[in-house]
C-alpha cells in the first residue's frame, strides 16, 4: 500500500511556526513572571496606635514604599494604642513577632532585654542619611539599653502639653494657665455642672499612669527618678500635687473619668464636655477634625513650683526590626524609608508631631502650627529639665500597667489614700531597681 503524502503549503508552514514560537514565548514569559513573583518578599508591619486618623497615613506610606520597592510587600497590622503593648508581649513570648514595627522608645530596654530586637547599628552607620536624624534621640535610644546598641530609629518626637478650649477661656475671660495655681483655678472656674461642662477630664483608665507621672514631675520639678536607691515617686511634693489633682474628680471632672481611656478622654474634650485635657501634641489631628482653629489650642504644662519646664526624656517613637525576621535587609529598607524626609514629612504633618529628620524641621508648616511652636519653646528653653524614667527596668511597664493604672482607679474611688498609692508605686520601682542592680553586679 502506498502512503499518501500530505503537502502543506509553505505559507501555512510559516504561520504554524509563528504560532508555535508565540506559544513558546508566552510560556517563557509566564515562567518569568512566576519566577519574579516567587522572588517577592512579604514583611509584616505592626502599628502601635491604629485608628481612623493614623491608619490611612500608614497605608499611604506603605503604598509609596511598595512603588519604590516592587519586590517587597508590606502587610499592615494595626493595634489599638492602649492594648498594643500586651500584643507585643504575647508575640514575643510566643516567638511570633512581626518583621518590623512602630515601637515606643520606652519599650526598647525591655524588648532588647528579652532578646526580641535586631541591632541596627551597622545598617544605620551605612545609611547616607544617618546624620539627618536627631542625634540626641539616637544617642538616648542607645544609652537606655543594657548593651548600648541601637534598636530603634525615631521618626517622631512628642511632648506632653495641655489642650484647652480657647473659646471657653475667652468667653469666661479666663487667661491660659501659666502656673499650677492658675491651672487649678481655671478648672474650677470653667466647671458648669448644670450644663454638663467641666473644667478638666482625668484619664483614669488604661494608660493613665504615663500621663499622671508626667504631671507629677512637671509640678514638682524633681530631676531624678531615684536618689540613693529610693524612688522620688512618693516625694511630699507629689503627695501635695496628687491630693489636689485627685480632688478635682467628680467636683470639676466627669464621674466617668474613672474608666477614661485615651479615646474617652479626647472625646470629652472634642465634644464640649471638658475645657482642658493633659495629653501630647499627637492628638492635634483628632481635635482639628472636630474643632475650628479658634476653638482650641496647645499650651505648655505649667512650669514647676521651682520655676522650670519639666519634660520626660525619650518621648519619641521609632521603627524597630524584630530578631526573628527572615528578611532583615528588606525590613531595613522599610525602616530607612519611614525615616526619609518624604515619609517623615507626611506622617508628622498629618499627625501634628515633631519630625526627627532635620530637613523636615525647615518646612513652612513647622512654623505655622502653634502646638509645634509650643514644643520648640519648651524643648528650646535652656532651663528645661528632662527627667529620665527607668525605662531600663524590665518590670517598668508592667508596674505601670498592673499597679499604677488600677491604683489610680482605687484612689479616685476612695478605696486607697494618695499616700498609700504613691508608697506602693515607689516600693515596686525600688524593688525592681534593686533586682536590676544586683543582676549587674553578679
């Protein structure tokens, strides 16, 4: 039997060849895309203060970072401010930490002591913009940890102040308080309980310990947290201040203050319940969303009874890399980006805090915002005292969270005296200090 040959026209052969080549090219391209996708790295970022004001800022920064770094994906995880620390604690205990996170300076000693953070010295030293970042803040971050390594690059600085309803003050013909007597008098004068208005609102719930401590030292002017191993927390000046301060509760502050967390305290101010709150400049964005510029303003905490401004040292927030990351180089790229001029400008201008990048400090908006100028006034005063809490104590945050926060509520409810509260607080800090020194000596 003869086999019949099928003749394919030359043109058809050419077309088939092109199609086969095209298929091969498509397969090759698909493989290349898949290979590139496999090279893409995903890092997780934890925000220590998530919410409607700040989460969108981080999302925008992450978007810009990913455009500049197409091989790195950043997964954003937002943590509520008052409960962020406990989330970090649990993650460290479970060895299930993020790659990179926003971390308060006060957390660095504890986290480094728990071997949770990656030293950033070599990365920072090789970064071309290292000299642009506030040198004092960098040195402070190294100073407060046991091994004096760098575990966080601060992207913002804060300051505790008084936010006042300037429209209320003007209507009542009351001047902004510059002394502690004027502060207490203004609280009493601006209270109108019949109309649901109070002169002040206390943060009696979660996080109240930090604000109370800063108020106490701002009043007393005491520079040292420990003197010869004894805590100054229960100094007679602090007893004097706290009796007067706690005495405001229910008389010139709302009854609900006993459970006030950060959000409730800010809501009291923004909604017209309270004439004043003590917080930091970082809540500017929230106030400005609700109030007009002529309705509120920032003023410094009054000078101490010794005549100087007193602030807490190390009031910064930085970006840290956690030791368990599989992608330290990619995590550093994110740290570097957040501390760039572009990123610091967007974050700090949106939130209303002080940038640590010197180039941003020269921007016009820095000169236009009154609360930033107040911060400059306080930090720039040559007589300003910066006391240093014992951030280096592993138990420092635990004492504040488990002894001081609930202790404030007991004092407000009348279940504990001011003296007993401060003595208990002091005793816990002194015990932690002694244990720390004993460990160093042994």
